[in-house]
C-alpha cells in the first residue's frame, strides 16, 4: 500500500512571501511559488500519509516542520539537498502549523514571520526544517527577501496535492 501510494500521489510545495510595512500595508507579495521538496521532506510526507498522525509506518515519530531559516547562497535547489547552500543559523525562526487535519493530511501549512525584532537581513534562499534541523523544503528566492527594521515578512509554506 505505501509503495503504491508513494508512486502515484503527487504532492506540491509552494511558498508565499509577503512583505508588509509596520502599519500593515502590503509592500511585496510573491503569490504562491513552487519550492523544492527534499528527499527527507518527501519521506516524511509519505510517512505521515501511511502511518498514524505524526508517526511513520514503523511507529517512530516523524516530526513536522518546526522552523525556517534564511541563507545567502546561490544554486539550484534539488531533492537531494540536506541544507541551504549558505545557511545563516542566526536566522532560524519558529513556524506555526495548521494541518494536516486528522484523517486528511494532504493540505497543511506552516507560517513564519520575520519581524523587526530580528533585525535586517538580505537573504537569497529559505528552507523549511524539522526540529532536528533536517531540511524538508528549499527555495532560491526569485523575489527580494530583504528585511528591514520597518518591515515584517511572512513566509507561508503550503503542502497540497498537485
């Protein structure tokens, strides 16, 4: 069953990046753009779908994404990535999760907000990681990721069927 499901179900990861002024005005909105789900991320998704919630078929806990991280590297993200090209661990921030919903883990989202309290940063890549630092998704930015003391940037990671 798991192999059949894994080979026929197609899951897509997308990210929306919205930069707002501190008074809430939208300054930039990327819309939803595809990101690269890594092999570790794909394995976690397959485990969530074929096991009990947050556990793989073996019963071992499979952690959901817990944080996102910015980096300033360049390259083409691939499924075999295990880290950002040039990660900046000082930018690792917690993400909040909604979904997967019990019985239907096919749509989930994780949201991270880079507010002025974190200070300015000019990144070129972002990653979604579990609590053990395992990279689940990787995006090389096609829009400006610059954060400043007068902006808040929201990253919305969405996982859904293709």
